């Protein structure tokens, strides 16, 4: 899975200094790619400002109940026009105007593939079992280990209070940092971000920024739920031969899906009972992988941060797009705490040349919405 592959290259010796992450400013790739199409302007992030508190009791002595009632009933707007010293005040209509028949927008475009509709019907079963779950301000740091060596660290951050494409959104960010020792061999400073809707946890915008020894990559994905389209903008610069590659792609989007970053947080809102299997597509660069998530165990006893914890183990299989015949399916296991917080504790991926493991080292709980 792509979000995890970003951590696999961290093959060096790490110290506590490696866990000091600089608070980076998130670049907006909509501006980086100089996207001028008007329909993409809605993907610009808006910080929501808290509404000013309205007094529940008016100075005239209106009760709370009366005040609330008055707020719920919109008052008629009084429009005064003046014609030759004659003031005309239009009378308020006795009845509301009849509603005109508005044709309901079709759920899918006319040329929408039947295959994707079938996938939606399957994925809908997963979303029916989903309950919104997130913690604003939550942070955790993972140590990435390869062949028994701590190779680097990843910092995850959760934020809220945002609006994008007209939806209340959550912001998840991951910072990947090579170890201080390994940077002399290969240096990387990467950032992955995803914005998802707060209600159904559906991705709206995803970006990957890689700044590495031999390449720079900007990868932007926009998910238009109304149009059922995903838009990909990709740029890679190879420093060795000064080669610049640019790609753009437009493709149909399923109703239910995740991206490789959001999946880590989405599964926390599922029942996660032993034997459960959840299936849904995961989009990346205009294509989707078919992901199967199986709850393999709910009683795994693992030791993290110096304590033994009861954990839920999820075994996942990611099936590559049919068009990518060279890619093979990948299997990864994830562990979450078996309690009300569902803290992400551990991951393990078996590769041809050993296993990559990630384990939580630091955690800031955050607050419930």
C-alpha cells in the first residue's frame, strides 16, 4: 500500500533527535500546480470561525423559549420603495409560493460504469456499519523498524474545524523523516495529507509532497463527490538527470472509498468484531485498489510503550488495479487497542527481504468531538 511504502525506505540508525519534527506549513498543491479551472476552487481549505454566541434573553425580557421560537421563524423582509413622495409597503403574502418541481439530480452520470455501481453496493455494507470516530488534536509517533533496526519515525496529526468543497472536514497529516545518520546516504523529508468529510469519512482532497535526495514529487488528488469524478495532478523531478515528468488524469469515482492515508483512521469507526470482513476501494493517482480488511483477532496481547495491551488485529489484502499487471497484491497487519479509544498501536508488512514493522512510541490522546 502506497502510504506504507513511503516509510519502508527508512533504513538507518535513529536516535531521539530523529523524532524532532519541524512544524511544516502544509503547501496547497492546487496553487503549486497553478490549477486555474474554476471548478477546482472549491477545494481550497477554509478555516471555520466559531459563530458568535447569540443572547438567549433579550433586554425586553423575552424568555429563552420565546427567543428560540423567534429565531426559528424567519421574519418577512420589509422592502420600502419611494415613488413621487408616495411610500409603498408591499403586503406579506398570505401563503408561501408553490414549490416548483425540481428534477432530482441522478445518483450517477449517464455514462457511469456498471462495474463501479456494483462496487458501491458492496462497499455500502461497510459504511452502514460505520460510526464517526476521530479525536481532534490527537498525535502519535511511530518508530519504523527493518530487520530489527529502528530506521526512522513517522508523526501523525489530526486536526478539525475546517471546511472544504462545502463540507465540514477533518485533516490528517503524516510526516516522514529519515534518521540523522542515514541522511548522509539518502535523505527524505515527506508529508502526506488527507482531508475527509466529518460525517461519512469520505476523502475530499489528498496530497503527497516528497523531498528526497534523488527526487522531488508533488502528488495531488481531488475527489468531486457531486460529479463522481477524481482528478489527479502529478509532478516528479529526478535530480540525477534533471528529468521532469508531469501527469494529469480524470476518472470516475465510486460513491464509497478511501485513500491510503485515510484508511488508517477510517477503520477505527467500524465494529471490528472477530471474523468481520470489510471491503472497499482505495484510490491513488486516478486508480483504485480493492481492499479487504479482516478482523483476525480481538485478543492479541502486545507490548507497546512499555505496557502490555489487549489489541485488535486487522489483516488487510490490497488488490492492485486490473490495468497494473506488474503490481502484485500486498498484505499488511494492523493492531488497534481493544478499548473505546481504538489507538493505532502497531503495523507489520512482510516483504521479500524481511519484515517492516511500525510501533507506537508517543501518543497525545486529543479530544472527543
